[in-house]
C-alpha cells in the first residue's frame, strides 16, 4: 500500500510540475504576443474539451450498450419466429389429415340440414 501512495505522490507532483511549466509558457507566449495573455480563456477551452471528451466516451458506451441490447432483442425475435415456424410445420400435416377426413366424410342428415 505504501508503494501506491508513493506512486500517487510522484504522479501528482509530475502533473503539478507540467501544469506549472505550461502556465509559465503561456505567460511567456502572452508577453511575446504583445501582452495578449488569455490564460483563463485557454483554461476554459481546455475544460470544455475535457468535458466533451468525457461526454463522447459516455455516449460511445451508451451506443455500445444499446447495440448489444438490440442484438439480444433481435436474437430473441429470431428464435421466436423460428419456434412459430416449427410449430406451424408440425401442425400442417395434422391439419391436412383432418381436412382430408372431413372432405371425404359422409354427412349425416342432421349435418346436411344445418344452415
């Protein structure tokens, strides 16, 4: 656990050093460009970029999850269609037999009298 703490401190120190150097460089460039030092504007742009990247990642994950859900639903529908087709195929011979026997069956007097 101590190693993780030391590594975290090293990374935090490195990040702080990078941002300090970046700030110094932005100030230097601002002075070199006739005092046009818009560090706050650049920071706002950077923050907006980070938010956009996070939103893109969230949306990408959402699209991936929806695609997976759609695939599951499509597979269930395919299996249900296949099941219905199999049931109809199994029912067809029986139905043909029943219709065939009805067609050849001789009707009784009562059955003929029925409207």
